[in-house]
C-alpha cells in the first residue's frame, strides 16, 4: 500500500545520506535508496537532492509517470506536509492538469472509465482527492456502483428495434438522454473554464447542467456560456443567514433557472479522509457562497472548510419557507429512506433525488439504487406524484436504464463529468455521446424502443431483494432502551 | 494493470532519450527506461530503437514471451495506434499464430483451459481480442462460467457403472457426445484453415459443427472437408435485404444442412471494448454476408463493423416468413427469459438455444445456466415440445452434464473450439476427446450410465435458487410511471 | 508470505557464503544473497556479518524500516530462535518503541487506523504479536469488524441537528462519549507509562478506563494518575486461590472503583498463534496477579503463560460468592449467546458485556455485534434490566452508534487505545477526540441529536438477519447421539 | 502463476543463448535470462548450463529453495517432460525429502498448516502433486475446509471446565481423540518408513490407523510396527477379480483388523490434473493390489494408473457378498447424499463415512460437513443405528468438534498426517498432540467437558442452512425429458 503519511520538511531533511535517501517530487516523498545506484542519470544528481524537494530538477527532465513506474508504490513514503515548507508562493499548488500533450486524444475514449483513469493521473493530487474521495472507509461510495452490477437485465428478443428514442423531459425541460450533470463544487480545479465548460458542452449535447452553490464561477457567468433558453437547474445549500439564501433564490430565478435542488443529505460534511489529508490552497474561494478555504486541526477537506455557511438546522418545516422564496419547482436532494420519501410527498415538493452525496456523507448508508428499490417496494405511490431522480454510481448506460426501470425519471451524473472536464467542453460532449450510445444499445438489446416502455419486469433484482428493510414500527423503539429516559417530545420528532 | 491506451506514433517518438525510452514491439509499447542499462545485449541497441517500432530487430533475436517476462506487465505503456503508423502493407497484421515450434505438443493438453492459455499467447492481439471479448464490464461473460460452479452435484454411489454411453441425437442427428460446435465468426483468424478445420476435426470426432453466417469460408467450401452425410447445422443472421437471406437459406438447404439456428440476441452488436480498441484489418471480409471490415469513430470491433447487414427489425412475426423459406428445423438462438421461451413454443419452432451470445451482447444479462434453471422452474412445458440447448461458459464435462440435468438436450461450445483451432483439425479432435473423457467420468462418478438417466435431482442448485425471477405481472408496469404517457399499443407489444 | 519459521542460531550460521547469505536483524532472519552485491554500503560489510546477528552493525547506520523496504517480505526467512542464542542479557528484548523522532506527529492522525499502522511498525515484534493476535485462523477477530460493515445506516433528513450531545452515563458514571477503555493486559509493552497513561489521558478526555487484573502496574499506582473521583472500572480474572480474589476485590473497592467486570469467556486461554511463536521475556511479571512469564513447549504466548492463575472452574453458582465479596455493580464480560444473556439476567447481575475476547478465545465464535443483534431478537427483555455493553471490532464512531442502535448502553474499545498508547497519554486524548468527532458527525448525519434517540429502525440489518440462530431445543440434542451414553445428569447441566 | 507446461528436452535446448537462457533444475525449467548477469557465482557457469538440465551443478552449491527465492514464480517456465530426456536411471525421481537438516525442528510446529508448508517444500514434486491434488478445478477440495469456517460456534460460559476428556470409542475401539488416520495410498513417497511410521506413531498417540489397499507396504508389515492388540482398520478397494478381494479380506481378518472401510466414491478415479501432469515413476508398485505404475496418454496420475484393478461394477447388491466374506464391521466410505445414507442403513452396514475422497473424485460435489448437515436435517435416523464418520477438510480441533456436534462419532484425517509423515513417526505423534490440545481447548471454551455433551445447538449453521437440498421426488425426473426415451427399468435403478 502506498503511504499517505504526512511528513515534515525536517524529517525529509534527515534522509540525506547514501544509504538512506528520500526525495520529494511534486508533493510526494519517495525512498530512492535502492534506486539511486542504478539511476540512468547518475547517482550524483540524486545525492545532490537527497532530503530535499527535487520537483524542479525532476520536472526538467522527466515526465510525471516515470517516477511511479520506476520505483513502485511501495517506495512511496508519504506526503510532504506543505505547512512545514518554506518556499515561493507560486509553488503552493501544482498545475491542475498536465500539459495537453500528455493526455490521450478524446477520439480514443470509449467509456467513462477512460476519463477517470486520465483524470487520476493528470489532476492535481488535491483536486483528485477532493473529487474522488468518499466518507471514511468508502463503503457507500463503492457500493453505489457495485449495487448496479448485482441487478441483472432480462432481455426480450424478437422485437423490432430499428428505431429507438432516448429523449425525455426532466421537470418539464427537454433532454436528449435521461440524465443531467449533477451539481459539483469547485469545477475549476479540473479545468480553468470550470462550470462554464459544463454549460457549453451540455448545451451542445442537449443535456441540462445543475449549478452548485459551491461552483467556482457565479451562476450568471456560467449561464452565459450556453445559448439563451438552454435549461439549467440550480442546487441550493441553505445558508445559516437565511436572507442570503433568499437573495440567491431570487437571483437564480431571474437568470431563468428551471428548478431548485435543495441538498439535505449533508447538514454537516461527511468525513472525507483523502481530502482532509492534503492541505487546501487557502486562496480558494467560492463566488456564490463567498466562503474562503482554510486549513484547520482536522485537515484541509475542501467540502468541509468551505461548507461552514451551511445551516445544520434546516428541517421539514422550512419547506414552506422555500416555497415562499421561489416559484420554481423544488426538488429535495438526499432521500435515503422510504419514510423520508413519503414525508417529501406530504410536504408537496415537486421531486426528490435519491442520493447519499456520492458516498461522501455517512458511510455504510445504502447504495442509491437500493433506496430506489426500497421506494418501489414500500412507497410506490411517490412515483405517481413527484419526479424521482437518482445519483450515485452511474458509470454506464446500463446503470441509467436500470434506474429508469425502477421508476426514476432521470439520473444525475457527477464525478464522470468532472473527470471529462479535464478536456474542457469537448470532454463533456464526448462523454455524453458515449453514454447516449450505451443507452441506445441497452434499449435495443432489451427489446424496447423508448424510455416509456421500461418497467421493473425487465430487471432481475433477486440478488438484492432481501436487503430491502421492512417497515420499522418506530413506536417500538423506546421500549428497548428504557433507561435512557427518552422524552416523549423527542420521540415525536423522529 | 497492463495498459491498453492507444498511443500515436508521434507520441512514441518523443520517448527517445536515455532517461525516457519507449519502444514498440509487435504492436505493444513498453517503457524500457529502467531495463535498458541491464539489457544483456547492451544499451546501445535499445537506444538505437528508442521511440521506434523495434519489432523487426526484436524478433530476429528474441522469442515473443521474453519481453513480457523481463519487464512485467506494469511496464506496458499501451497499444501502438496502427492508424498513425506509416509502413509497408505486409506489416499491417501480425501473423495470426506463432511458428508451430513455440507451442506445446497437443499430447500435453489435458483440459480446455490449456488451449485457452496457448491461444492467449499465440493468437494475434486482434484475434484474441475478438474471440475473448465480452460486452463492457465482462460480468455476464464471466458469470456464464461462474454460475456452473455454484451448482453442485449430488453423486450417487454403488451403481454398476462398468459401461457408460455418451451418445445422443441432436435434432435427429447422431452425436458422439451431447455438444456441438457453436457458430463462430471469422475462424480464419485462428488458423488458415478456419472453419474447414472445424469440419474435418468434428467429423473425425463424431460431433456436429454449426456454420456461422459470418464464417470466413463459404458454406460449400466448409462442408467439403467432412465426409458426405456428416451432419452440419447452419446459423443465420437475417439480412436487412430479406431476399439475400431467402437465397442463403435455399443454398444451405441444398448443401444438406440439418437445421437452421436463427440468432436473435444481437439485433445490434453489444459493446465489446477490447475488440473496439484495436483497429481491424480492413482487408477482412465475409464470403457469406459479403460485408467488408472498416474502422470508424467507435473503434474497430469486428462483430460490429461486419454486422451492419443484420436486420434489427426482426420480430416474432417473422417466424412465419422463416418457415416459408426452409423446410429445415428452426431453432431460435438467444432465449434469455421464461417469457420468451414460452413465445418460442407458441410460435412452433423446433428448438431454442438459451444463450446470451457468450456474454457479448448485454452485460449483466443472466448466466446461460441460470436461464435454463428459470425455464425448469417457470415453464417446464417447453422441454416437452422443443429441444432445448444452451451455450455460454461450457469449459468442463461437468458443465455439460449440469446443463443436461436441467433439461438441455445438448450444449454448444464456442470459444474453446476456437482456441483449439490454433492446432487445426487436430486441436478439434483432441479437445473433443478430452471433453468426452470428462463427460464419461462425470457420468460414472454420478452413478449413471447414460444421458437419459440424468435429472435435476442429481444437482444441488440451492445456492442460486433464490436468484430465479418470479413471474412479473406486466400489466402492473405502466401504473408505476404514469407521467411518461405510455401509449396502450406500446404496452401491448411488451 | 513472510515466514515465521523459528530458526536456530546454528542453522543461521551455515548460511555464510557469498552465494548463500542469511543475516539476523532485530530477531528476524533475512536472505540477503541477491541483495548483497548491490548493497550501497558495499558487499564486504555484509559478508562480515553473514550467518550472524547483525543487529548492532545494522542499527548504527540504518533506520528500522530500510531492511524491509529494500528486501521485500519474501526475503524474510524466519525468526531467530532466541533460545538458541548466547548473548548479553540487555539484548533480550528490543526496545518496545522506536525513538520518538521516527513517528509522525499526532496532529496528522485522523482515524484509529492511523494509530494501528504506526503501532505495527514501532512496537516490538512481541508486543505487536501479543496485542494484535487473535485465536488460530483469526476468523472471529476479523469478523468483529467486518460485521459492522455489513450493517447499514438509514439516515433521516431535514432534522434540526444544530446541537448534538454525545454524553451518557455508564453504570452511573458520567462519560463524555458512550465508550470506555477495555481492560487490556501488560500495557507497559506499548509505553513505559503503561496503564498510568491510560488513567491520565482518559481523565482529560472524560472517559472511563477499566483496569485489568493483568495490568503492568498495580491498581493503586494507576488510579493515582487521574484526578480524585475520576471513575474507574476493574476487570477481574477469578484466581484458583479464591482468597486472593476476595482480597483483590476488597482492595479495588477501597480504591474507589465503580464496577467489577468479571471475564468469563477465557476459562482457558485461546490459541493465539502469532503470540505463541515468539518467545516471551521471562522477566515479565504481573503486579496484580503476581504471575511471572515462562516459555514452554507450546510457545511463549503471553496471555497463556501468564494466565495460569485463572480458575477454569468458575461457574454460575459463583455469582453469589462474588456478590458476597463486593458491593460494587457486577458485570459479566463474555456473553456470546441469548441463552447465557438470559442466565445472567436470572442471576441478577448489573450488566453484561457482549464479547468474544477480541477474537482471542474460540475462533469462529460470532462477531460481537451479531450477538447483540441476537439478543435484540431473542431476548429483548435483557436490555430492560441490565446495562448491556459490547466490545470487539470498534474502530469508527459509526461502529459505536450501530451498537447503541441495537441496545448497547456503551462499548469498550481495546486494541485502538493500546496502539494510541505508543504516544502516551497524549495518544489516548487524541484518539478519544477523533472518536468523539466521528460520533457527533454520525449522529447529525443520521438526523438525531442525542444518544437517547437511537433505535434499531435507524439501521438496516437485512444482510445479516438470516444469520441469527433460532432457539435451539436442547432436549432434542441427546436423541441424536444415543450411542455415546450421555448420562442424564450431564445433559441436565447443559 | 507459476507455469506447469510440459517442455521437451529439445525445446529446452533451444534456449541456450545469452539473451535467452533456460535451465532445468530438479525437473522444473526456469528462465534465467535476466538473472544470469547478476548471478553471484558468475555468468559463465550459467551459460555453460544454458539449455540443459543443471540439477547436478546446482545441487552441489545451492540449497533447494534458493532458486525459487531468487527468481520468483513468474520465471518458472514449466516442467521438464521426463519422457523426452535421456539419462541415467538413478535420476528418474528426486529424493522424496530433503536432507533432514533443512527442515525446522518439530518443537516449533504449532498447527497442522506448519506440516503442510514444510511438506510442500520438501516432498518431491510428484509426491506433493499426488497428495495435494484434487479433482479438476479444486472446488470441492477447497470447500471441504471452507465449509467448516462458515459454521460458527455458540460458546457457553460459566461452566466448570476444570477437567475435560477427549476419549471415545470408534467402532468399539478405544481412541484418545475422536479421529483416526484416513486410509491413504503410497505413503512411502513421503517417508521411507511409509505406513509403518503411521502404525508406530499412532500407537504411541493412542489413535487408530486405517490401512489402505493402496498402501506401500503389506498389511502384515505395517501391523508389526504397533504393539500387539493396537487396533487397526482396513480400507478396501474391491478388485474386479473378486476372488482377490475375498482372499484379502480373509488375510486382514487374520491380522486382527477391527473394521473394513469399503471405498465407494471412486468407482473410477477423478481427474486430478496436477498429478496427471507429472510422469509417474514406473518402478512404483503396490504390494497389496499388485498393480504397477505406468504413464499413458492421459498423463501420470498415480491414483488413476494404479487403480486399474478397482471394480466399477460394485453395487448395493454386493453388500451381501461383502458380509459373506468377513465378520468384521463393514463401513461404507463415500456417502454424499441423504438418499444413499438411507440406503446404507437399509443394507444393514455398521457405519458410513461421509466423504468425497478429499475432493479428488467429482468436482463441485458437496463439502463433507455439508453432507453431514444434510443427514442431520433429512435422515437423522441414520445416526441412531450406524456410526457416522466424516473425512475431508479437517485441519483444526475446531473442525473435529463441529463434525461431532452434527452427529459424527469421529472423523478421519488424511493429508495432514501424510504431511506430518515427512518427520516419520515423530511427526505423527506431534500432529496428534497438537490436535488433541486444540480439541481440549475447544471443548473448554464451548463450556463442555466431554464429547457426549456436544450437540447441534452449540453451532450456528445459519450461513449454510439454505444450501441443504430438499428431498427430490425422483418420480418427477423422467417427465422433464420425454424425448430421451428413458426405459422404465433404467429409471427404476436410480
């Protein structure tokens, strides 16, 4: 296992003898003791840099991947603790992407994983950690995808599938395929154009971007990169200062946004350890929320240090307040139980997103597609009166179709579009094209020709059916723990 | 993980300095920076070839496996993008097989995996990709085999098993064992004799080959390599130009074929990524369908680029048309649900093949043996009126017997025979001999002496029984998604 | 796999030629034949030490991890059999921890695994083996943790979680979080301050230490390191000489301990093989039990060789005797079945600890959290009349909350605090701070604000529900084995 | 993966140039091209042996494990095809064990796996293959052990376990622990004393050996190595020449054997591929059956080539014949279904062994402990009238106790005793001592003091309960396959 231990500049300095050489290259510290004698460029140049940050010397002559290929992961000793280094400010963050020439041409990409692989190598360490991280042990993050693979298709044959259509309407807006770009923060870390490239690429591809409160550009800047009338959604984190949120809702309404997605599954940020372990660049700030990044005793987790404005006191009673602030459709993002789906229905919202924040909030929460299945089994009525969406784990056209078979009107895709963004708006277009092709192929091989023909009978969910929780009688709970003195009013709130 | 990234000739050329050396050997690009100083033949010869295609220099002195053994998979940087290379035409494709001397003698082979291992090393990269590839994430391809291993035997003891018989009749034709050679395309990529070697070897071994519409020789050429009256089946892809298919059916009828297998699980080709990533040799063409290969924006997948003639509009109503074109038994190949097995029965066909196209069509479709189990549980009546076959995942004699215990009359075996074909007709004979021996041993150790004594009680399917889907009430489907405005006539077609 | 074979000094001595070089470094024997020619310090110094214990020469110039990094685990030949070595007594044990400078600063630690990783590298081999070992094949040890990961959360949204409280009372004593430090033996092997550092750190962090009968300091020494009135629990192994136990109970009562935890899941020690394979330092002794360590024919397992005083004859009838010896609350530690939980209730004890001794007693016993679930299903009445605790596998704040959702009043955490002890009392404080933060985040993301609101409906246990054993009718047992001549009175005792 | 490809002497000879060097050492061929330039003994000596069998040169200076340690498994190219080599006869087989000095002392062994590890390194390749091999894909062989690990204990606490007894009677004979040595063939391949060491060690340890028809010494030679009256069992393979079996039964009766175990799960040998791939030494012969070894077109599998005398026609009707030949108790070895256990009961035998021949007969047959569980559930009456034994997968004392909890009177242990035999009779004693200690510890930690107190309620089998097959109505079978024309009389035989 490659080590992520934080190592101080002082400790690095002590490994500077021929039998004990560490060097730092682009933020990572390696043990090159064994490698040094066989270094093609000579032992001398390595000894000159022993115990030091050798990034500059290294970059002049080597491509980034050489060091990893040559040494192997086990020689990675840890991460240089940036807070212990004295240096010129322009070195604080690595370039977010490698020079274009290092990346394979878009025409060679044939699935979403191709984008992920390239992003893992070309994004800065910090951007990769921020985007790819999940909460603590990554169980929910990874289950989001794995659960799709445990649900099988039941393909029907000898249907005429000469022409198929993947078009649909999401909250009344046309979409070329049943998915939209999930709201993601700080897209600029992937590409200088950030969310502006989302807007441009999505408009060309006929899909809808959902702009995040944590976007790296203002909503008006972003919208300008798509043709007039191209639909946008807006994702809202409610501010502790409610007046700010009220003003924001007015603004995005005036910009012509078509729906408000209120995120409710992160009243406080989950513990995303890979992100916390790397120091955040304190010059980072969010133009919409106005918050600036800061490193603290828990680490440098971007979502955490920049989410300080989010109100952990938001509750069901606030739905009425939201209604009073906007005429747009309101969608609750972060439903994880049938109980809460029913509450959303009772509160009269226009839609819900089954989501666990991409596995970034509470680890061991259920995979998103499992929650959708729970809704199908325990509260199918919610599909009749609200549009139901899903995000979390979508990587293939087959995943999209599975969600639709279980009642989703569409899905949101986050990380894959962030990874595609390393190619700017061209990446967004290419990824959409690939997903559309996969969706079309899936429909044809299932024996259907339009999204309206999808239904649960085209799936085999038997491998996971037993995992759906039964209705829990909440009134039973207190009797199990009488010593704790649960006050009646507390129970009533559950 | 060995990389499959496509790399241009230009990019290769930039890695030509002593501290950064890539070379291409037989289409694969390696990073030899670390290896070069220790090269037994000297550093100089490597530097002379740095950033270049070194295949010729390499092949003169090295055997093919040396480079992989010496460097390790992690030094494989990617695949040379053949479209970016200027060179003499005779270098376009590698030889499909290595010189005979490199391969182990047939007498040392004792199971079907032995053939697979040799094929993976001696076939051209493209042929290997085409034959071994499955759809997208390979889940169904691999489940085809794994599902057999989850079904156990219940061996009975103290039966007299002195003499056993493995003989049977498939669609009225004698077969020495209950399996036939599955229809596979472009067998010439494995051996110059292609399907002709199938014919010769199968005849000697007493089994039936099923000739594919995508064969690399014409049906009449192939049939000539077996004795008169040796039975053949013919696999049909229905052409968009129905007149062509009508003519073809007439022709194969006149050649004495004994049954027509109509493939219905690939109205469009599945997404076989390993195959798409390698450029196809555009001189490839199919003598039966008349289609020629071409590379396009999706890649070079052989099945896809050569399947353009297949009619995605084929439907149940066309069974009557097929009946009008031939007097031969008609078998529907590609059944994946009990519902469609019942439809096949209603349409009066003579047989069905439970198949998912070897995991090449829609990924996460059920393993073939699981569909057979579904038929046993949900529509056992189909076994009474049709012959039921299975293909997908057969590697052992035990697999064959498990399918027969669940009601199959016989099975089709594809990839293993393609891999055996690297030894020409001798390979076909040897593999059949091995499978026959395994089948005999299995019968004896089960305590039975003929195929007719097999029944479900000899198996323990408890590990997978819960995965069989229940009957789905299709009438319920529309009510779940009322917003989509499903037209009544569309539902009616489901 | 790194080898643990015991190798004699004589055998080591035979590997002393240039083509066959073994050396011992800090108790481990390595094959350095291949490495020697490339040794940066020269081949000569290695040849001088060939076949010998080279620890001293090595330590003068190398840091401990270099040898492992340079050679790889496969070069580890085995363990030097200390009993075959003639040497000065001060070399008998390695220093229990590396010089402080080698360890990362506490401020970089963000979860309990960080402590485990550092401990695995800096503890002496023997201390690591003693602390980390489980019984035989480690199945129960590892299941303790894995079972938590198979139980999911069902997070509720849109609750006001602005303020949360993690405080509780355990057996009437205040605790800042619902956990206490599990009783662990010989803590001095991790840090010179041993249990005294537990006392100091726990007092600062507001949690309760449970002192073990096998502690490396006397109870009065330990208690002195916390402020007056800070609560302590005491763990009792009942001595074969009951008078000794009676005296001990009087003493700890006078010291102000608040409860007695009687360990009952280790009437004899489990077989902890990693610990047995290393010789124990025979100067080790326990100030409370008075036993001294000794190596014997089974090996050097600390728990075994020092547990010789424990009475395997302790039985339910002894509960009355215990009651007569102390006025403190009595808690039975080691419940593994619903049947025994009910017996504990009938015997009127004040609490129980669901525990399998951290997987150190009988391998393939159920994971602790599974036993808690069994109690919920089969004898929920026990939660009404006793405080129920759990230990085994707690590594995350999420684990703590899962146990509480299933009815536990609190949990005990053992190994993680031992690993944190490598940093003395500061480590105890830091680990508690981390766990408290994880517990708070978990509560908020579940949508609750105090421990009293937790209940089983916040969990999804469907993945493991089927593993809960049904009530077994013990009267049926004898009829199955009539030939064994089970005497009626024996059956009656079951 | 290390390769097992058979390579001819000719092919080996072609790899004799500096950039392409293979050598054979003790029957295995390695690629040493990369290693040669760094060989401590110089490149020259390697070049002198390039393309040749270098065993003699190697053995003079190296210990056996050096080559594997130095090169790594991936450099193993294959196996030298002994049939293609011209050489002096004394080189045909390697020594069956390494010189004693290479093996760790018995006092360092603490579990059965320690013996397995040493045997895997010190046995000849052929002996290791013969002993360790299972049928085809090794699924059943490995499940035999894994199934034990899926069955958990339910330990009971606060029982007085001061004294425990592990003694029992097996078929009326005293045994110090509830296990006997399974009949195994050709033990001489593990140690020159072969089965004689079994007799000597077992007698000292107080356990019973079961002598195999395929033993490498005659029964009278073996019996002589134990004190008079020490009990022995005898395993019978019925000869096609029944007169021979009759004579053998008379002989072993006269030698005082105490029971006859008739093996019925291998009417023909399973396909044990590791064994088939290595040529058998044709000087091997069995003194009891009189058969001599021979290599044939299927390979050199010892059990197969030496089992040619076994009668595949043995059937239930022969039980009466067996009864007429001996007065000893008759035990049927190889029961794998509840149906056959009932048949055994009906035929009045004295005992049965639940066994799948150690996973060597039909792969994917059920794990032995699963069959025992099936008997508990579906025909518990068999335990009342016969003694039930189990073999397959026993490696731990916990495994033994689990089998007894499910009704077994005792278990048979095969491979572990073969591996212990590398230390002669001392190894047998030491292994028995270890197993006895594990059994005692297990009893105490379960809270019981004698074998008679064991019952199913001490186990948790919920993880595997669903795998037990239901009663199959055999009368339903034929209706599923009407086309096969099953004759009534054939069905009647099932």
